[in-house]
C-alpha cells in the first residue's frame, strides 16, 4: 500500500501508473511488429499506436492540441493520452516546476528521439514522518522535509547562553510538559527545539506530572553545559501539504493565525484541512506571534506548494495561556530551519 503526502501526489502517481501500463503494451506491440519484419510471410496485424507520457511543451504553447497520429513509417510514435500537468486538478504546474520535480519528463521531451521513445516513469519517493511516501509532485519540495511531524523521540544536548538560560518556556498539559516558547537565537533554538515538543526527561529526570515552575527550576539548577533534554516530537500537531490552484490560492482563510474557512473543491478541502486549527509553521518556519499580513507574505512566497503545521485551537489556547502576543512577537524564534 502506497502512502502520499497529498491527494494531488496520489492522483498524479495513479496517472503515471496507468500511462506506464500503456507504455508496456506499446513496447510489446513494437516487439511483435519487429518480429513480423523478420518474418515477412507471417500474417500482418494492425498495431495500435502507442501514446506519449505528456504532450510536448511546444504543442501546449501552440494551443494545447495533441500531436497528430504518425505515418506508417513511424506507426509506434506516441500521441497524447492524458491531459498535461499544466491543468491537472487545477494545479497548473509550470514548466520550471516540472523540470525541478519531474526532470525525467523534461528529458524525454527534449530528446531528439522523443517522438520514437516511450519510457516507463517512476514517481519520486520522499521520506516524510519516518515513512517512505510516493511524491511525484512534491518530492523535491524542501518545505515537505522541514515541515514534517514525526512524533518520534530524540535527545538534545543544550548549554546555557550568556544570560544563563537555555531559551525555552514550558507549560504543563494533562500531566505532560510541552515547549510553548523557543526564544530566537537561544541555545534551544539552535538545538532545534520546536513549539509543541513534549519534554520527557531533563538530565535523566522524568518530568511527567511536573508543573511549569518545577521544570523551569530544574533547568535553572542544571550545569552550564551538557544539559540533556529528551523530547517527543510535537504529539498534538500534524502537517498538511497543499498545492496552489489556477487562481494562486491554496484554498483556506485565517484570522490571527486561526483557520476560519475552507474553499470548496480547493487543495485545502481535498487534503483534509480543518477550521478551528492554529497555524504554527509554514514550510517549517514558526509563525506563532506573527501578524496575519506577515504570515500571508510567507505563504505567497511559496511558488506552488506549502506544508502547514497545525494544532487544534483549543489545545493552542491552553498552551499559550497567560502569554501576551506582543511579548511573543519579540521573543519567539521565527528563523527558517536549515535541517
């Protein structure tokens, strides 16, 4: 069973599989025709034309029409079978994006023998949230890797900064302890701690059932260097990958970072984005405390694909209780992750 980061990836992969079956059938027919050429006495049979994986970009620019059927001397040259990716599911993928994520198709189009070759294609496989996912559209998208939520456990070794702090603030929820603030340019930020990480141990001490103050005191008493923190990656959160439609929209609206509306038949609707969810990250970049205008600018900068990290608003409210937004804007780490 295949897994996909988005519904669009699944639909394109199924299209590729279907086309590969056509290519395989055409190859078998070509082999049969070659055998008949070596045995002229054998009864001839009409061989159906094969089909191309995609119409050429030149044909698209000329008006989108499929190539005409070829002559008898080139009876197995391909013709168009499926609509091209420019208009597939409203994605309107550009030539540049196809070249970046599906270079094998560009190579096939640019080859001098492109009209005589039909090569089966394989979809890109990306590792997302510790699973191999088939991603023919988003496989080369760096935001997919930066934004993934694994729920796995990792150990981080921190030190204290010049202010004798590690640069995090924790909040207790349901007998667990969670990171609610990662201060910019702090040791916690440089180590890769993220909002929503659940702290399991500090220097070997289990912190389940600890209060906020208990955790902060434990960190304060720690040595300056080699502070061991074991965390589970963001158990309350999930990541969703979306694609722009022909109008340049991903299909959702938000207010103060809270998702308030989903556009019908949009990528957001197709991929299961919900309302009453709080935006935490866009392509792995923390947006907590940012103004909507700033978040919109980051989203708009994404050419065709974004990965959103979200959490139910009711959980977000509990974790951010008593933290003024004006204070968060100046403290929260909003850097773009480089891992």
